[in-house]
C-alpha cells in the first residue's frame, strides 16, 4: 500500500513539473508555440494517469477494508457462538434469527428455535425490554438479568438480547438481607401496678414464668435476649427469624396472657421491633419508636417499624389502667406554665366535634379563663355534633368564646398556645392550617396511637386506657394552682364528655373514671342537666329505630346499611351502633351511611373485638371499642364488601 502511494506521489510531482515549467518558460517567452500543444498533451496524459492511479488505490483500500471487516465479523460471530453467556438475535417482530450455543444448552437443548417467537420459547416480553431497562427472569432454577440492544442493519431492525446469570448474586443479596440484625424491645405492661401488692414469692414466680416464655420464644432464632430491668427485655435476632415470628403473628403475646398474678390479672407484653435498618443503631431507634407506638395503642401488641411504615400485631386486650398520678401532676404544672406564658390559648378538637371533644375543650377553657388568659374554643359550628352543648354554654355568664377556624387563623400570633384535645391525628383536626400556624402545641388524647400523630407537640399527654379526653382534662385541672374551681357549667360539659364515651359509665370505665366524675359532681355538675344534652327529636329516634331493625348478623357482628340521609345522620348512626350492641350475641356493630363525598362507617364493640384495627384497614381509626372510617368516592355496597372481606380475614386469623 505504501508503494502505491509512492507511485501516486511521483506521478503528481511529474504532473506539477510538467505544468510549472511550461508556464515559467511561457512567461519568459522562450518556448515556441508549437511546443505548447505537445506540453498540453503531456499534462493531460499525466492527469489521466494520476486520476486512474488514485481510483485504483481507493478501490484496493475498500476491498481490503471489506475483507478485514468480514474477517472481524466472522471472528466476532465465532466468539459470540462460543461465548459463555446466552445471546440471541431477534427481529423487530420477536422472531429468533440467530442464537449461540450457550443459549441452546441453557434454554432449548435439542430443539430448533430459529424462526420461532421469543414469547413462545422462553416467555420473554420484548416490549418491556425495549424501554431501555433490564429485566429479571428465572428459568430452570436459575436467575438471569436480561439486557437488550437494538440495531439497524440494511434497513432492518434487529435486537440483540443477552442473558447474564445472577443466581449467586441474588442468593448473596437475600442472605445479606435475611441475616441483617434486628433489635427488639419487650416491656411488661404496667408491671409496677400489677405486682404492687404481690408477695416476693409471687413476684419471683411471675418473673420466672416470664423468662421461661421469652426463652421459648427465642428458641430456634439464633438470637440473644437480655433482661435490662424488671419489666424491660432487649433482644437481637436475624431478620429471617423475625419474619417467621411475624408470620406466626407474635404468638408470644398469647403465651404471655396465660401468666396470671394473684390468679386474676394477666401479664401482657408490648413489643417494639426495628426491621430493615442500615445499622444496629438505626434498628434500635426504630425499635424504640415502635415500642412507643405499641404502648400508645394500649399495649398487649407488637409494632414493627420498617422503611415503609408500621405493622401491628395483637392488640386484643384492653388497656391497663395506671393508678399513679405522678405523671399527671407534672403535666398539669408544665401546662399551666405554658398557659401563663402565652398571650392567648386556642382549644381545638377533631372535625365533627362531639360532646367529648367540645366538652373537654370547654372544661379546659374554663380553667384558662380563671388564669386571666383569653381562651377560644375553635369549632366549625355548622358541622359540629354538640350544638346543644355549645348553645348551653353560650347562655352562661362566663361562657367561653367559640370561634370559627378561619377567624382563629387570622388571630393567631407567635406567642399563642394551641391545645388539641380528643385527637392526635393530624388528618382529622378541625383546622390543619391553625395547627401549622401555631408555634406551641399541646396534645391531650385517649385514642389509641395512630401512625400520623402530631410529632412537634411541646406536651404530648396520651393515655389510651383513659375513658375519654374529658376524664384526662378533669384530672389535669385538679392539679392547677387556681384560686377557685371552675363553674358548674364547665363541670357539666366535662361530665357530658365522660358519659358519652363510657356509654353512661358502662364501657371503658376504671377507678380514675369514677374519681373524675365524683370530682365534677363535687364542684357542681348536674346529672339531670347533662342528661338533657343527650335528648333527641322524635324523627331522630325513628331513624335510629329503622337502622337497628334493618341490621344483619354476620358472625357475631351486626351490620346495618343506611340508605336514607339526614342532617344528624352522623349522630344517629353512632347511637344506632351503640344500641346494636344490646342485641344478644352481638360483639361488634357497624353502621354504614352515605355522606356528601362517600360512605362513612361507625363501629362499636363490647371489647372482645378491636374495631380500631378494622377501621384502620379502611383508612380510619379510633379506640378499641369505638372507631370510625370515611371512604371517599365509594358506593355503600362497595364499602360493605370491603368490610366483609376484612371481617372474613380476621375470622381466618383466629382459626
């Protein structure tokens, strides 16, 4: 090739000389005219020779390039044929036009695949591969990462598909995930109260039985458990064993209930687990958050926090009432200090406020008024369910100031205090904007803890074993340093809230519930006046009777579907749900009724069924014996079907 280029260069030099010399001589006028024609013919001949040599040189280069390319393609195809990775070449329509030996041996031994569709041979979706992403597939117990590269040859589109085996990689990833350590915290609920009057021998016996149950619980897990305090245990196990325990729904909770103190009180556990954390420190953090959630939901359950949220197991027992009031005293003193340091106090409950929400807000507003601080009860009066109480309070000489949420939002300042009562869920606050605008927030609630709780509260007073928010407020105001007691009207409001949530002292009542009621009666609460707050019209009573009469029984559950609509349907539905519990054999009741934007469900139980867990699966929440849910953009028949599916799943879990 170099010699050919040399010939072209020599010819070009001769051509240049043959052109330059005549021009030079012509300029000097020393060349005869007859020689010019001869010289022109020489130049033309040299030009033809030069062009011919250049043409043949380029042709030789193309031939050599084609030969080399053919050799390379032949070598490449041979290499692909013997490559240790399965490779196929398909047309745009998905037909296999070529495959190497590894593909044949792995996927279609002793079979012809040329001309057949990829979907028919290995069930591979080429359309998904065409989106510039890899796919995972399994074949004959092996895992592959499938990668496709499209190309165009001779105006035809082809797709080269490569199958990279990653079985060992996935196995190592799964092993790494399953062997990741998880931290578990186990607490005996109300340990001090349970063993307060027990003998030392009984305490030792209970401790030994608890440790035996936990040792049996840890058997086969290759984990470790250590006793940190009398009522606190710390355990670490691998994630694979935790998932087995979750599949068994934490049977240790049922085994713990078999342990009795004085042959009458059962031992219950609250368990917090951190799963899927990047480190042990993060897993412990998750475990503590889970334990707080389990305790906030009443105990006797396990809460597992992962990267995707919380999972709950158990929760069948009622919350154990704590007898010590030391915590309440400290909370009351801290709350009074916050009130005194604020310029104004806003008291707010949940949407569609009931007697407990409005009553606890009014009772606390009466105490704030005695501290010479402006107090405002924030309520949307058009949708409130306690209008009789509000009208009664407005007739009093020392009535609290009821204010709409928009007016409160315009009035809030940097030094304002917001007290949220009867809820800790941000989603159902009377005004979410007011919550965001307030710098200082206090929460007083008795509902079992929800995932979407208020996190930035200065004081988070949460007691799921309490009967009502009104009971909690009554206990707090007893420890306020006030010159006088709140007036009888405020005491009536608090007593009405307690009577509503306890169903006239029948449901979820403890010693402290009657102590709070006795205190309110002492300072002037009138039970007759409170009873009038629960009175209904004749039309409301008739609608409630129809709801009860149209109820259906489903496995100890009473379900009533309400197709009629009314202004007070929310109150009537909850009253009907309460009344359905009086039917023999009914353990839980559900009333479904239509609202403007969908369907609402009011759920009640006698305690054996945790309706809070059921309503949480429908996007709602509440308490173990009283809960509700709202299903937007849903028909009443669809809501009933969803409820029946959940009840059916719970029955299967029991069996």
